[in-house]
C-alpha cells in the first residue's frame, strides 16, 4: 500500500544538510560509556575485536505508555500495532545490528551518538543515521502523546511559543505547513537551538535535528505508515487531528530538558 522505503533498508538517504553541515563537538558519556576514550572532542571507537570488551545491553523497543487503542480515533489501533510493533521494532533491530561490533559506541547514549554522527565509523554511519534516528524519533513520538490530551501548552513552554510565533494558533499553522510540505517521508519538529531559540523545521526520512546541533522539543511523524490506514493520502487531515493527542506535560518536560542541555 505504501510507497516508502522500508526501515530495513540501509540504502543511503536522500541528500540533506546532515551529510554536509558541521556537527556539534559534544559527547556526553553515561554509565558504562564513561570509559570511552575521547580525542580532540571526537569519539575513538575501536571495534569489538580490538577492545575485547563485553557487549552492553542492546537497544530495546519501549513499551507504549498507554493502551494500543488509547489514541482512537485520531490514531487507529491497527496503525499503532503496525507502527510500534513492526516499524519501530525494525529500527531497534537495525541499530543493534549496526552497533554490534562497536560495544563502546553502543554503550553511549544513542542521542549523543546521533549528535556526533560525523564521528561514527563510516561503515555503520548510514545505518546509525537511519535506524538510530528511527529509534530515537519514535521513542520521543510515543512519549509526547496520550489519551485525554490536546489543548494548549501553558507555563514557560506556552510563553516561549507565544514569544516566538505570536500565539499558539500561528505556531500550529507553521508546524502543520512544514509537515504538509515535507516531500515524501519525514518528520516535522519543534526544535531549540544552542541560543535557546525555538523553530519549526522538517527533515526527510529518519534524520534528526540532533545531528544538526539542535534539541528536539517535539515532533510528528509524517511517514505514510503513521497515518495512511485511517487518512489515506490526506496528510493535512492527519496533521490537524494529531493535536488532540499531544501530551503537553510531556512536551514541557522535554522543553525544560532541552533548555538545560542547550545552556551547557
């Protein structure tokens, strides 16, 4: 039914600024990753054969924070079953396969790996971009939705949106326009740059703004598998309906965390 490349494909993605734009020189090491060696701000990533280290726990498919039918009628049960249980699961399988021979890299926070995508070994960089991006993007996606949600953000996030876009209605309009205008598969985002400025942007495929030096506050999936069973080719209708399941408390928490990272 769909005309999109499957997540199992490791074919090079459509050319995008990710392939040419310099990336931020930040890496945060956590837990077992604390022993990973740093050289000039970049990652030194020996293979498993070279380091002889035990492999870390693999990436895992997160459980949905609500029932599979909880977002009806905005997002249908069958879409959720396929989107989470098949598509997202395929990205998890793909990123684990890519990182299998680089256990020190695998032990690091995957978002930090994507922030330093240019320093990922070339033989797995495309797979990390596609599958790692797919895993991180979808994990965020499930987190920021919920039943009995919708409405408008308040507090610091609401004030920041109003300050940047004029009001919430104009923000929604800009977000929906960017999502509707993304050619083919991709995502539409609300991002925060290193200066603490919000912006709406779209990226193709599973590319993440993390690799462009920006933090992700929220995002909506505009791949056809996210909506086609219910909305068919009516992406604009899907984008308009999606606001009814946005969990603004979760988005506000992401905004606060993004501000903290941006200020470092």
